C-alpha cells in the first residue's frame, strides 16, 4: 500500500509538471517554449525521487513481509 502511494505521488507530480509546462509553452498569453523543457526536467526529478524513495524503503517492506510470514508459520499449529 505504501509502495503504491509513493508511486502514485511521483507520477501525479510528474504529470502535473508536464501539464503546467505544456500550458505555459503553448496556451499561456506569454508563450515560452523553454518552460516546457524546464517542466520536463522537474517531472523527471519527481519520477527519480519517487523511485529512490521506493528503493530506499523496499528492503524494509520485504523484511517486514518475510518476518510476518515466518511468525505466522511459527504460531500455526502443527499438522
């Protein structure tokens, strides 16, 4: 659940920056094509940061899942 939320936040931030850059580059009163390049750069930063957060916390999630399954096996009655 936390992994999915990290990915959703990163993708949503990236899409928001891209949409804002497209608007400023083509539809704003003072159109500036260079704003599209900066918004692409910022959106890539969002994606990289969310990926880094994901890989930073991934070992903790795997450890917690494995630990929980081991504890369930220990507490289950023998067959």
